[in-house]
C-alpha cells in the first residue's frame, strides 16, 4: 500500500477493493505502517478504491479509535454512498471525488 508521512500527517492510498478477502492483509499492512508513529492526523485517499465491504469499514473504524483526526478524501460516489449509509460522515470528514 502506498503511503506518505509529512508534517505528522499519514496519508494512506487505498486501491481496488477492500473486502473480507483482503481486509486482514490490508489491516496488517496498516498496522506495520503505523507501528512506532504517533498518529496526529490520518488521511485515507480513496480515489482508486472501487468497493468497500463491512470488513473494510471495520478497518477504518479501528483506525479511528487509534487516531481521532481522520479524513477520507477523494471518495468515489459508490463508496461514498456506503460510507454515508453507515453514518461515517458523523464520525469523520469525508470528501467526495
């Protein structure tokens, strides 16, 4: 997974699908990335994300527990509808693509 760390902001770039088949691997990769980092602000860039399942939503919710300041950026319409349906707009900043 591509990511950047600049000025205490970690940006994660999600691609393809985030579902029950790959969520465990994605979560492990995120844990490796954030290991040893004091998270102040996390941005998740979803421009290349085509689909997110409940397993993917759980990853974001767990990350939210570790860092209160999370923003989802460049979210495609289909993914945005899922995030909105489960109420994530009440928990974090979400910007559509």
